[in-house]
C-alpha cells in the first residue's frame, strides 16, 4: 500500500507529475482492471489507516476508491 500511495502522490504533485512512475509487484490482482469487487470473497489481509493517512489519501485522490470498495470502521480489536 505504501508504494501505491507514493506512486499516486508523485503522479499528482505539480513538481513530479511529469515523471513516469511504474509499480512492480507480483500480485496477480494488480493486472486486472477492477481487481476488487464487493461480491468477491473477502481478502483475509487487513490494513489499518490513521486519520493522517486518510487525509493523505484524500490529497492524492485515492480515498474515493477506498470508500467505493470494501472497508469498515472499527474501534477495538481482540
């Protein structure tokens, strides 16, 4: 997630948006155009984001995509 966020940030910043950025990842899901669908089985991996991360994602235009796909808020864990 960090690499993707960095790539989005570089692509959206005026100083670096002219650069070509490539993500090199062996995850086969990245090769699909819509790789996360709500009806797909859940991925057992979990990512936690802080309010600061949400602000960063909003700045780079990524938060809207997080909201469109599976996400859930929680206030405690086991």
